[in-house]
C-alpha cells in the first residue's frame, strides 16, 4: 500500500484498501458513508443501504495529521468520543440485529495523551452503541479488510488532475482514492495527483470549494490533497491562506452546489460566476487557473483509467438513482429542522433611534407570523424611561393577529415585568443575563450574581403560571469593557439559568467578535460540562461579518435554535462603537435552506417583512439637476381651496393614491381637520414628468394658511419659495387676504401664477374674477388659469405653468453651487419625542449629509451633528443629502427649538471662528463681585461670540479671565459695554498678543501667555503674527506715515492715489507693533486725518525674549512678558521705571531688575530705603571714627533686613504696572 507522505500537512487521509477513516483528533468530523456494488445495480432506498451495511464490519483507523498535532496536549475523552460517535451511528443496527465487530486501529503510534483519551472513550462508546462490538487495537499495522467491504463501502474522489498512469516517481498520495471503480461517495476529496505543480491560486480555489461542497453535502470537513508538492514550503504556506469570499459570493457558491453534485469541469467552470470582480480583484488570476484546470480535464477525461471523472459524471443529477439523489441533496442524511427565533420586534427595534409607530410594530409582527416563523419575541416589559421604544409592548401584544402555532414571547427583567407580560397575553417570557461582570453592571446595574437572584421570582412565577421561560446570556465570546470572557463564566451562568427553570439558554455574541473557532471551543466547553445541544441556542451579531460562519459552527454541534433579527435590525447600546446589529433573519434562513435544513419559513414573505420595516430606501437627490427644481407656495384667502388643490397635485404626480382616505393630506394637525382650515404651513416634494419637455421636475410645494391670524406662516413659506400660486375662489372673488398675500409675493419679487378655483360650481364667475385681478393687480386675463381642485380640472395645465413660469433656485446657474459650503434658511421648527428639534430648511447652497456638522449664525459656537435629512412625500422620507434648491427637514443633535430659531441661517461645516488678535486679563475690582461679573460676562459673550474666554488667576488680582479680542477697539468697546450695561467694575490688564513656537520635535504650539511658553531648550523657532495694514491719508502726511510704518518694523507693500489729495498705503507689520500705540501715533502724525484698518496676514519668524521682573533677585512671574528681542530693551526700561515709581519704599534697598530669558539683566532701577539720621545725636567735634561706625552699623542692618525681607507689591501698584 502506498504511503501518504506527500499529503498536505494538516489534512486527513482516507485508506481505500479498507473502509478506513482517518480522523484529525483535534477537530470534529462527521463522515457520511454510502454503499454500492461494482456493477450498475444501485440500492434504491436507505433501507437497502442499511441492509448492505449491516453485513459488513467497520474498521476505523486513526492517524495524527501532522507533527503539529503530535505536540497537542488537549485531547479528551469527550472530544474523541464525539469524533467517533457520528461515524459509528451509521453502522448501529436495530436492537434485534446481531452485533457487528468494529475495529479501531492505528496507522502509526499516537501521542500518549491521545491514546489514553481513546482508551477512556471506549466504555462511553460501548454504552452508547450496545449493538456494536467495539474492539480497540492500539498496535500499529494495516488492516486487511475483506473484499466485500472494499466493494460496498468506499469514497468518491473528485480530482482535477489525471489518474495513476500519469504519475511520476515518488508522486504518490491521494490518487489511490480513484483507483477502484467500485468506490462510492463517503467523502468528497478535491486534490491533485498530476505532474504539473499546483499554483497558489489553484490551491485557494480548491480549498474553498472543497470546504463549501463538503459542507453542503453533509460533511463537516472536506479534504484537499496535493500529491506533487515535494515538501514545498511555499505550497504549504498557500494552504494556510484560503481564499476569502465575500458574503455575496459565498451565497452564490452555496446556491451553486446546493442539492446536486457537479462534475469537476462543471463546478470549476461555474465558480467564476460566483466571484464579484469589484470585491475580489484577484479574480483574473483565479479565472486563468480555473480555465487551465478545465482544459486539462477535457484532455484527461479521454484517457483510460481516469475513473473519478466518469464515476462522478454517472452520479450527476438528475440521472442519479433516487436514493443517491436524496442522499446528495441532503434529504437522506437527516439534517432535520432548525427553529429560527425571531427577535426583531424586541431586540431589533429597542435601540432604533427613530420612534417606530405602534401600527408599524403590529404590522411587522403580523408579517413575521405570516412568513412561517414559529417563535417571535414581540416586545419587552422594561421601564419606558430606559427603553422608550418598548413602552408600547402591551399594545403590540394586544393588537397583533395571533396565529395558531406561533409563540409570542416577551422579555421580562423582573416580576413586575412578568406580570405585565402575562396580562398582555405573552405566551413565553425571557430573562436577560450576562457572562461579563462589567457588562452586567452597565446593562442591568448590578453584578452577575445579583442579576440571577433577581430572576428567581420570575422563574417561580413562570413555573406557577405554566409559562415557558427562556434565558439569555450576553457577551459569551467577548465584552466591550473587559475583553475576553472565560468559558467557565459562560458555563456557570448557563447552568444557573437552566437550574432556575429556563428550557433554553441563548448564547449571545453581543459585540460580534466571535469566530467559528472560538464558537466551537465555547460550545465544546459547554457540552463537556454536561449541557445538551437542545439546551442551547445561538444569538450571533455580525460586527466582523462572521455571524453566518459562527452559526454554521453551532449547527455542527447540533444546536437547532438560532436567534436572528429581520432586516438585521438592532444592536446592543452598551456594546461600544463599531459593534453592528443582529444577523439578518433573511440571511440565516437562506443559509439554512441552502444547507438542507428545514425551517418552515417562506423566504419571500420573510423578505416582505424586512422590506416593510426597513422602509423606503433613502433618495439620492444630491445629483438632481438644480435647474429642474421648482419651489413654490400656494397662497390664498381662507377657504379658497388650497388644501384640496394640494391633494390634487399630490394625486396627479403620484405621491398619493386617489380616494376618500386621502383628503386634506397636508393638514396634519387634528385641529386643522376639525376646523377645516390650515394653521401650519406644510411642505411636500413632488416628482412631475412634463409632457412638453420630457424632463422630470422636482416640485417643492408649500401649502400655507389663509387666515390673517396665521400670516406669519405665509411669510416664512414665501421666504423659502421661488414663486407662488395665487389661488382665488371663483365664487367669492378677491378677498382681503388675497390682496395682502399678493403684495407679500410682489414685494419679494416672486413670479405669481394666478389661478381661479371652483369653476365647477353653478355660481362660479371666473370672468368677473379675472377683471378683479386685472383691476387690482394688473394681471392680464390670458395669464389666469381656471381649475377645479375638487374635480381635478386643468390640474395638468397648472403643473405645466409651474414648470415654465416659476424659475429654478437662484443658485442653479452657478457652477459651484453644490461644492460650496452649505447655507440654509430655517423656515419652521417643531419638537418631536425621541428626535428633538426638527427644522424645515430651505437649502440655498451646498450639501448637508448625515454625520456632518453645522452651526447656526445665532449660536456659531455650538456645533450640531446631522442625524437625518429628508423630504416629505408627504410622509417623511430620508434622502442622502439636503442639497441646494431643496426644501426638506433636518434632524440633528438640537434638543430644543430654542436652538432652531425660525429665520436663522444654518451653515455647514465649522463656522470659521473669530481668531482673537489681542489678549488681556479681566478681573473684578473686588473679589466679592466675581459671581455677578461671571454672569454678566456670560450674557455679553452670548451676544458677542467673537470673544474668547478662559479662566485665569493672579496672586494680586485674584480670580478672573483671560479674554481674546479681534483688536484694541473691540477690547475697549467690550469693557465699556460691561461697565455701562451690567454696572461691572473691572480691571483690564495691558493687551498682549499670541505667539507661536516650533519645538525640536516638529510640533507647533500657540502661546497666549508667558506661563505656557515652553523652555528655550525645547524651542527650535519662534513666530509672531503679521498684519496687512491699510492706511488712507492725505498726501502731505505720506512721508510721516511711511516713516511710522518703518519704525514699527513694517514694510511698505504698495501706495496709490485714490484721488488728487488722498493716498492709499498698504504695509505689512507685526501685530505687536499695532497693539501698543500705533493708532494714537498715526493720528498724531497725520493730525487726525489718517484712517487705519488691518487684517491678519500670517506669521513670520522672530526672536522672542521672555522678560522677567526681579525684586531683590526674586522673580515676579505675574509680571512676566513675551516680547520681540529688538523691543526688549525699550520695554524693559519702561517696566523697571514703572516698578520703581509705583512700589513703596521699604526699610531696605529694593533692587529692580528686568532680566531676559538667559538671566541677562536688560534694565534695572533702585528704590532707596528709608534712612534714619543716626549721626544727628553726635555732637560736633566728636571723634570721626565713631560717626563711621554708626553709619556702618546702619548699612549692615539694612543689608540683613534686605536678605530676610520680602517685597510685597500692593494691589494698586500691581494694577498700574499691568496697565502700562
């Protein structure tokens, strides 16, 4: 018998000489065995198959698949038992039959732990299969099987390469699977045994297709062999990189192989149709590889001895016998039924941000019931305060049409919720726990143990009421707060829930971090702890796209209940960013059906339920031609038929269906319908295809009130319109409000389309009304349109007039009207629960999309995030973006209508904040006034948003603020307003400007205060702000003005004559030169005639110096200044002089020094001490030496006092120095 040394690492090997199945001990396989004979008579049913199997014995031979497996240390009795369990179940005869011998042998020595685990598993297997005589033969050697066993039990090998006659020396391996024509399907093995090397692309195709085909045919693993690898490391590496298929391609592959077994040529050729070229860019490489394989097949299939191809062709449906057809389609292998537990109405909707109407919830449950689902979680009886979406769960259960055989469940976190659910008519209840302590505290505000104690009263009440109880365990594969969750924690919670009385525990991968491997390991741990698959259900989220794969793993462990949410709705609010919602029920059902499972669910009806709850897809109006948009209002006197005309326009454009149920569609308020008048202006978007132009137009209609009390609504509507329809009653003629509305539109310079309504009435006088319009407004009779809104007469003529006589939005002719920043006018605003403030906005330019930020000019500092934009058709319909020319609604993070003032302008992106140019400190004269000053400052900055405010403090002045202004005048006006409007008594320190430094690390730091200036050792370069100054001066003062600019380190950019006597001079100079006294000096040198304006003009490199005052060698940090180096000497002298003037004299000498950053003294001064005349008492003629001793003693005393004395700066002196 040839060896299998060339088989690829990590795969299993099936021995063709005997019915030997090599199992990988670290994985769970279920090999499906079938029987046949060497001739053409095939068994027609499963009974005949089992009869043939009953005559044979089975030999199972074990072999480690790779050296890596030999190093594994995690073998267990349960794992080995489960691997053999499903294989042996096919050979277990009826209880009346004789025992058959099953030999379990080895191909080579097994690791000691595996051998021990195998021995430990034998008693379990013998007890589970009493009709089988299980014999363990641990010694090595091959089994000499009987010929009839070889003839009746075998494998079917699909090979893309030729048979054994094409092999070269040493290329032995899996080709032997195809040598016997008597062998039939036991496992599908896709591999190669030819002389041509397999490419990486070849292997990736075969690896994916073998896995999918084997899985769909009932095999939990399908081998992939290569016989000519010759130990190539690159090829081994290719095996570890399987082709990643996107969900769409995977679904196509599933449909391709569902229910049939194709020839190698057929599936190799068909796989190309399953690849999305935009998702899989390597498709071209795959195509070449697969096409090459197909061409080789066409050649090799003609050779003698290539049995696999001919044999597979014989089994291809529909020619295959009935038994094999059922076997291959999954009907004979008994996969059974899977229950899909629908959680969409509860878990899917509970975290939807937009409120779902009660009628929609009831309709959703009814649609789900009609689809064939047998278990539906219809609601949750939790506090409406915490989960507002579930507040109507009792009404949902009371309003649905219950279908026999369908269980309607509800989540009940406590006894109160259980009683409410029972009263509402719930058939089943559920409790919700977590395996993660951190998640439990976030979700239910208690630890895991406490949550389980809370469930006990619910369980007892459910048992007493004979109501089934289900349990949820969240975060079984990962927690957003603590990371990995141990299997022991999940096992403990699951056992506790079952002990409480739960018939089933749903395992929730709440944040969707699970993989098939981690899911399998968890289920293995749970089942090893004594749980049964019937105790468990899988609830997978699809964050990483692994939900369907995780569900497949759960199905392989015999779990038969899967939780899913229709349309993939929902998601845990505590799962953190990035976690997506539940896996879609539609995807789960499609996967189950394609794999041969029964669900009893009609996929079409399920899809209808999903389409219903998703709602209409957002419209993409961002590319709609603005020239085809018409914004218009209907204005009229009260009761002239505006609402009826609006209904007809909606019907004629297809927005609503004609009928008595659709009347006064735009009158949404109950009082409007009760009184028959329009109170609030409403808008609706209509799509109209003009027969005259063939183009489709977007008509934004605004229906306005007619009563004079609500004329402000008309004003807002006209402001959002580009034209109006002036509607006049054919009976009543022109009325007072008609005149007022006409002149409102006329003043706004809007086109006016005059329309006479109700011409169908017997007393109609359209000609007389035309004369009134001509007399009052100068409207020619031929411009008037006669309609009957009630009978839809001439509505098409009115639509054509709107298209041709009302212009598009004013920005439609601008090429960049969409690329510019968004600007819109708030026409109306209202408050809706769960949504907040909703604004009706007329977009004037640009685009605004969900997720973007906008600001209002009323409150430019506050940024709001767009949650949804849309139009009314007439119900709200989301759109991709609110673009120029549209009139639609805007839902954002605004929580109050006070933030959405009607008439305000909203702008997209960040409103460019005012950049402060001058900074100063603001302090109250008395610290007792700090609170009142803070309130005054808050009110004033609300009105003047260009002022920046930051807290500040000073040892001498106390608490205060550091304010930023646009200039010196702005600073002075602000101070004056504080004093005059709020009676504030304040101190403003001398102005300073911001600087910028570049550190050696490359980062840029803005410095507005010396206290935040980085050390010189970290600074690479300093920058100061520049300004572009514009000076208009009489010509005779030009030299003096130009000289001033140069003195202030400026440069003249240009100069030009405005007229014969005035010159405009432009200069660039540092901002620091302006804030000192430039304007005052300019006025002096020009005798007050020169005018000055400046604006920021970037930054320039400079050398900054930090001036630190010192008193007796002690620094005074509060008076530290930053100043350009070339101005340091001048400013230091001023400061030293001012300190010497303002500080009071002491008993000792005060040395005033202004030091630069390098501790160099730039300027100095002295404050003489008080001196006592110590020699006055000495009489004249006294010894001279005594006089000198007294003076020396005085000097020594002053020196000692200076060493220990502190110089305190009085508050008044501090203020005067700061103001200087």
